[in-house]
C-alpha cells in the first residue's frame, strides 16, 4: 500500500517569539516492511539553520532554529510511504514469556543487548507493581509470549475507554490505570509499563494509522436481495469498514521483544497487530516512551501563551 501523508502543526502565540528551536521526528523511518519514497518538511517562517541526522535510536531527526520575530509557526511534513505486510511466519506456540524474560539479561548478541535497554523504566513509563498485577492475568505460567501479549492488548481495548478529554500529555500511567480512560499514547505507555514490570522489553512506537481498516466479514442484507421460496431473504457476507481510533492525529503503539522471534507490534487502542498481514499503520520513530520521539518538541524565547492545532491527512496513492 502506498500512502500520501500530510502532517501540519500550527503554533499560535499570544505574543512575539524571538527565537524558536525545534526537534522534529516527522520523517518515517525505514523498516523491513516500510520505505519512505519521498518526503518534504517546510517550516514557516523559514529556519535560519537546520540539520538532519539520526538520533540515538536510529530515527531520522531534524533540528530547526527560527531566529526572527514571529507569532505563528507552521510545520508541514509531506511524505509518500510504501507500506507492506509483515509476512513473517511466527512460531506456534513460540517461546514462553518466562523464557524470554529470563534469557534477556544474559543475551550478549547485538540484538539482545539492544533490546535489554527497553526493559528498564523511562521518564514516562514506570516499573510498578500495580501494572505488573494488572498484566498477570494475561501472563499465566508457561503461556507463549505472543499469545499473552495479544490477550493483554485485547483487555486494554475492552477495559479502557478511549476519551481524548480524560488525560493530558503528562498524565501518569498509574492514573490512567485507575481511571480506565485515555488515548493512544496512554494505552501504549500503560502496556509498555505492564510488560517492563514483568521483566520484558518493550518500546514505544510513534506514527499514524489510516482512518478506516477492513474488518472481518459481517452478515448484511442487500436491498435488492431476492426472497427464497420460504419468503426469507438471503443475507450475504461482506467486509465492513471499521473506524480506527487515533486516526485524526499522530498515533502510538508498542513493540515487544519476543526473543528469537524478534520484535512484535501491538496496538491496544485498536486491538490490532500493526503490520501483521495489514498495512494500516505507518511508523515514524521509536524509543523508550513519548518523550524520546515526540513529533515536534522544542523551546521558544518569548511568545507567552500558545495554542497548537494538528491536522493529519492520509490518502491511498
């Protein structure tokens, strides 16, 4: 699937900004199932200086410095991305979660050492016994790690309300657990915290999800269906589109390290497996939590109060 994506962030300040320095994670990173064919980032007012580089986690990053008076800053990223299905043949049943947990500290391979850093708490993801206790009903003794994660993914979807008014960017994971409500960032942090509290490695993924996905076939009755001899109309099986939560702006999910199986993605906001035989998700960047890979973060000199408007448009090319 090829997508045309436009991400526009508008900052409106109550006063004049003398200087604005921003760090951008708006370029989709290359993965085995994704390639960014074309990308352009424009900033208005135009930066006096800017530079592109890869951050610690290998994410494409841009630094931009606007050194002139302004009361509005508009950042627009336009991308053309080719997304393919993850068609890896996963083992059935695969390694147990205890085996992956116990092997991780002693894994001296390059991949194992890289993964182990995601087993520790980070600024927005605590290791907490409350989150461990929440995860344990899914992580019963001897259960395969992929099956256990899929169960936890499903539970979060059903047990938490998707409510954009219930949290802010700084709401603690423990509060999300208590109030049983939040948005995609909260649910990703919650599941990562639960996994790390069990001793597993999980990373935060920033990106996008297209508005509609194709759901499983459902039974529908067409208006022109002809009645049978008994007088009943024949129903037909037809795939119905289903709205993806979090499609109106940036989205977030997570990856868990499953040992020899590698990294497996889960989206608790949509009870989905990003990439697994689907192409709904577009990856921007990954890190320990949101603070590592916020699409835009920075500092300003002056400006007073400000408002932010974000608009994301995703079209099939």
